[in-house]
């Protein structure tokens, strides 16, 4: 049987960009991401999948240079926070509840043009999960996991566009929440992702990737 490929990028192109991608240690502060490319990256965040489609997140883009400079001390002194073209802070919605589910149902009804009452079964399933998860699980921790799905999509999209990124967990979430006023908004920061273009003298850019072999990390069962 012949299987026709529906790939929109070649396998070589995809792997080439994933090989090219690395956690950029030093950004060129003079290079900025063009507006159209940045908006494409924003759309990649909007299109990120999440469990139930709930999207328990918000993405904050810090544009004020003074605030970004202030955040360096809360980022273990990592200069990427100020040198990158854009600083993205990925946050989760704290304490998801029935109001969030109602809002989501209303959005589905509007976008798909279906009666709201037709969605009550789906809403009941989600509310049941939030009230009594089928396994020991803190809902805020579950929401944080969703944020990492969006992070992965953002980084891969950036790589395909030739844009550098650096995921950062080395920061103080509580201080970020304080400086950016996230607590008052009902959100909490999870991970950072500066984006821009690597500096020519970033030695990390040319280091070979260190990965375990396929046989060590992929196992087929069946």
C-alpha cells in the first residue's frame, strides 16, 4: 500500500530547524522580531491545545524596558530577560471553577453556533473533573501542565520561523507576579520564554546537542 504524504514541510526541514534550535544563552539586543512574525507566534499560542480545550492560561508580553530590567534580579541575573526582542511570561489561571467552564461553554456556543443547552453534558463532565479529579491531582498543578503544552508549541513555531527562544524556569514566580500584578488578575507565572535572535558570539549555539539515543528513550510496546 502506498501512503501519500500530506506534509507541508519536508522531514529534512523540520529536523533541520529542531537541530538548529537551542536554549539561547545570549541574545543580540539590537535585533528585533518583525511585527508580522511576532503576531504569527502569538497565534501559535492561541492555537495551542489544552485538556478539554479549557485554555487555563494567559500569556503576558512584557514590553516596558524598565520593568524588564527590574525583572533581571528575579531571574537569577539572566540577561536574556532584557536582551531578547520579546519577553513572554506564561501564566496559569488560578482556581479554575464553574464560572470558567460557563465562559468556555458560551464561547463554544458562539463560535460553533450551537445552542448552549446542547453543551450541558460536556460542561457537567468538566465540572465533575474539576470538583473530583479521577486521580489525586491539584487543579492548579494540572493547569500548570497545560501551560507547558503552549510553551512547546511556541518554541517549535519559533524554530520553524528561524527565531530563537530560551525557556526559563530559573526565576522567582512570586516576585514576577508581584512586579507584573498577576495576582490581582487571578493568574500566576509558570515559565518564561524570551524570544529573539542569537548573538554571534553565543558559544552555546555551536555546541553539539547531547541527547540519548532513540533506542534508549523510545520503546515500542505491542
